């Protein structure tokens, strides 16, 4: 689904990834697709060339995830490993951290998870209570995280903790690389009613001791480094949602063309055709906002990208939910069967509305930051 305003290299990337996605298709083997996508350079298309990446940005990486999802083979860890963790390390990591992690993140041989959400903090990142205490030998981390994707398959997790500001005594956010088998770093699988190959975990950090080089970037950079990862997360969540919506819509359109009642394809009836057309329009509009957010981010406009990334994530989540719902409704009873594989998307589509930030918090952000209305949170 290329557009006239899209550069030819982006169209070519779409075509290549779509072909890869179709080869694997629904019911895909995540590890096999991940390995092939890494080998072909798609996972690290946003990372610097000098560390094995493609030298592109979020515009290219979001295309990869969208087209894989459209083929029915979404890779959730793309939101986390190359987009959040890879971006943060590429922008703020030391030379040693870049050499250690970026080539593996780019070719898929290494994977990194991301831990920010806490049981009592929710959407309020200022209430994060995971603490990092400086010691003579490095750092000690204590705290809990929830809804962390793929910890069992990740080589390390990028943990958001808070260190004490010696000047003010207040806590400020910092990022730490915690290898999976580090002593005191525990995990518990959270059972989800969600059809996804990547599992969700609760993490406990009980006196997790880390060397000085575990800290990513400047201890005083705080929110700047954190949002360098959160904006790509929103852009990639939009890509994930749009791909899912396009996949569901394509299945519904195919069915509406073939399914006949009274010798007429059901797609000939406006009660079927119009909602599908509306779903297509809303997905296209979300794609345009996602492209804008990626362009702003890649241009270094973090403030503009923050607004656009939130809008893109909101628009994509809404469009995805509507597309999946209409697809299931178009198929009627068949939409709930395992054979057609659409019912499982009902829960998955809701994720795009909830994570990584709820639509209500995005509306709070836009009403306050964009429209200048009084802050309510």
C-alpha cells in the first residue's frame, strides 16, 4: 500500500517486507521470521550503518513493522528492541555500549526488552519507584516492573530507574542495561488472554548489582533520554496497529467479494461496503499521521514528534479497533471461527488503545500541550 508522496525507496522496502511477511504468513514462527528479517537488514534499518544498521530512521522501521503485520506476521519485539532500546543506545550510549549491542540488535542475534511500567505508577511515569543507588563498584537497583514484553527471549532489559539528585534530593529517571541472568533480577509470567507469541512478565529487582557501564547516557539527562525511546514506541505501536487493521480489512474485503446471499456478493450492499470503506479511510489517515511523526522524529524535532507520535498512536488504535470489529462483523459467524483467524484480533486490537499509553492520556496531552487548556492530571 504505497502512496504517491512516498519516496521510491520506501515503496521498495514495503514491497520487499510484504513478500517476506507473505512467505511466513499467519501462524508464523516468530524466531524464524525474526532471524530472517534480521539477516535481510530489516530489524536494524533505523540503526547507524557504522554499527551494522541500515542508516535509516523511524520512517523505515515503521514501514517494516506495518507491512509484516499486514501480512499477518507482526513482530511485537520490533517496538521494543530496535525502536526503543536501539534508538536510546544509538543516541546516548557509550562507544562500548554501541559496539556491544547495536550490531546484534540490528541483525537480530541480540534482543533487548524495555521495563518502565510499575504496578502503582501506571501512566504517571513521575511516580516510578524503582531506585538506583550509586555504590563504590557501580549501581544497586531495587523495584518492580509489570507488563514487560519478551523478557524470556531478551538478552537484557533496559530498565527505567530513578537516581537521587544530590543538589535537590529529588529523584530523576535514568536508564540501565540489566542482563537477563543477573543475580536478583527475577521474572514472573503474567497470564494474558491475548493471542501473542511474546509473553508478558512482572519483574522484581532485589539488590540487583550492576557495573558503572550499565548506565546508559548521562545521569543528569533524565526525561530527554527517556522520551527519546518513548516517541519511537508510540510510532511503532501505530505501525503495529495499522498493520493489524490492514490485515483484518483485507480478509473482510476478500470475504465480501466472494460470499453471496441471494446470488449477490454481500460486498455489493452498502451496509457492508460503506463501513469497510470507512475503515480503510481511517487507516489511511492514521498512516499519514504516523509518517509525519516519523519524519519529525528523524529530523530531530523531539517536541514536534512527541505531539505527532501521540496523535498517530491514538488514530491508529482507534482505526485498528474499528477495522477489526467491522471485519469480524462482515464475516458474521465465520468471523468468530478459528478457521478465519479474526476473532483473536479483537483482544489484540484493544492493546493499541491501552498501551503504551492510554487514549485518555493522549487526549489529556493534546488538550493541555496542544490546545493550551488547563491541566487536569
